[in-house]
C-alpha cells in the first residue's frame, strides 16, 4: 500500500507544480496583453514627416530619452519581434533552448525526488545554481546560442536607437503622465504598474 500512496503523492506534487507554472504563465500573458493595448498607433511610430537628422549628440540623446518614454511598448514589441525573428532564422539555437527548457521543466515540475550527487542530496539552491551553470556553459561555450542572442539583442537596440534618435518628439510628450514615463521595456512583462515579483507571488 505504501507504493500506491507514494505514487499518488508524487502525482499530486507534479500537478501542483504544473498548476503554479500555468497560473504564472497565464498572468504573464494577461499582463503582456494589457501592455500591448497601451502601444501607440504604428502610423504614429512611422510617421515619415516626423523624422529629421539630429543637430548633434545632445539633441539625439534628448530625442532618445523622450521617444523611449513615449513609445516604450512599441519599442518592446520591436525588440521581442526582432529577437524572435533572428532566433527562428537559427533553428539550432531554438533546439538548444528547447532542450534546456525541457531540462528545467523536468527538474522542477516532473521530478519529485531530490537530486543526489556524491551521496548527498542537493538543496533547491544548489539545484538552481547547477542548472544555471550548466545552461550558461551550454549557451555561451558549447554552442553558438549565446552569440545569436547577443546579435539579436544588438540588432534590436540598433533599430530602436536609430528610430528614437531620428524621430522628432512633438507636443504629445508634454501630455504624458509622470507615472507613464518610467516603464521602459519592462512594461511588457509588468503589465503597467504591476511588478514581476507581485505576479510570481500571486501565482504561487
């Protein structure tokens, strides 16, 4: 009778972990969808009459600051889209990331027994550090995934920086509320004013 009870307990633990992950993913999706609704019209983003070469570095920096504050959600979408496009053009990188995701999912959701190394059970902190170290080694040393990610992020920042420097700000920036000025690209993950930590806490 002990074995069936242990199996039931393990299945219940796996189901609980899976529900936590699904709840977090659902909240993240809802917050991202809410942030997307706050995006400015794309016709405004690419208004050809609003582009002009900056007179100098100071003007370019000022435009960059104002445009990032105003088009923060649009820039976030561009960054995510550019990164996703680069990754899809490199299927090997996607395969490696998928395998790592499966490993993390197995370690934290499917496996109910602790990892044992050298006759000693690993704590949750040690397991997390071991998986993180393995992932970093695979991404940055054993494969080209790291360079692909850096290229994708660099291309995203280049596109966003070029647009922000050449897009002439207008009076719309004066109407922005102070609390809307500091969201940056993280607004895609925070859903406006909700911090990520709060989302995780609610999911758990």
